[in-house]
C-alpha cells in the first residue's frame, strides 16, 4: 500500500529547535519525527512511501540515504517552491495507483490503528476519510448526522465555512492530520498548483462524501509544537522500531 508523509514544513512552532534542522529531523527519545512516521505507516502495511521536502531538503535526503528503512522511500523535492498540502499532493499524482492511499503529517505521534481506519474507509463509498478526535482545538471540522463533512469552524476568530446547511444534528471534531484518500481526487483538483487540502475538501463536500473516523480511544499528539514534543515521549516509548541502522538525532 502507498502512503505520503508530509515533511515539507518550516516547523515555525518549534523554533529555535528548527533554526538549523527541518521539523522532520527533530528528535524525541532518540528517534526523529520522520523515522517515527515511517515506522508508524510501515507497521500497518504501507510499504511504498513518498515524502515531500522543502526546508533543509538536503538534510532530509542525507538522513534517508544514510538509513536502511524496511519500506521503499521516494522523495518529492519542493525546495524551489512550497506547494501547500493540496498542491504537494497534486504534484505527485503520478506516484499513486488505483487504490486508496494514506496521507500522514510528519509531526503526528499516535498509536492509531491505521488498518482499522482503512477498513472503515473501504466499507463506505467515501472519497476521503479524515481521522478526528474529541479534543479542544481552535479549529474544527463539522459533520452532519450521516457523518458527512459539511463545514469548518475557527473558534478563535469566529470564522465559519458551511458548504451546506443541515437542520439535523452535526458534530464538531478536531482533525488529526491523517487522511485516507481515493485516487479519484486527482480528477477533482483545481488547475492551480498551490492550494490548501482543507479548502479542496470543503469545495468537494457538497457533491462528494467526505467522512470522519473517530479515534478518540487512541493516543495522539501534535509534536510540531514544543509541548507536544514532551507529550510524545510516552507514546514513542511504546513504538516498535521497524528499521535497522543508527540514528544520531537526539
């Protein structure tokens, strides 16, 4: 199965740690966030992995070249222009086949069962399945009683985007940065090369089924911020290392 790990970000929330290294190579418990992401997807059978890079791209290339991972790793180099998540995915449409694939943020540390999430996706007719949790956040995705995406809300500034109004019950839930996507999505992308994946989802939600996969029963942390790095240590202690080789990023 194929997966894409999003590792092109600047890691601004982790500065000054990321002044000289990319967020993907920040270490927690003697393992980098990138290595942890690869281990996580490999554990659930995703054995063909593409990684997009931008900030300190050469350092990530060198890290991959100097480590022996148990999965096939392909690089998408966005060092000349950062494409945002939507554009970054569109740029590598050639990589994917006719099967649903995984999109995974490099700074996510979780024990989510990706096999169960994939089964949940395949049992539906959804275009996209988004991992979500009941947690406090500044931004939320909104779903109706049929578990279909209907909007987005920013609690900090009160901004709200509803793709369709629903008189029935809807739930407000926080996105976990983990997607399972049908390859049909490439036919539905805008002509521009740089765009937000969430904006794309909201544009499609009126005509297509985009659903939530609630994994509130699993551990999850956004390690892209300093407090998250501290919380990630406990989860990472439970991880089973997939690759062999040494990791000098502490």
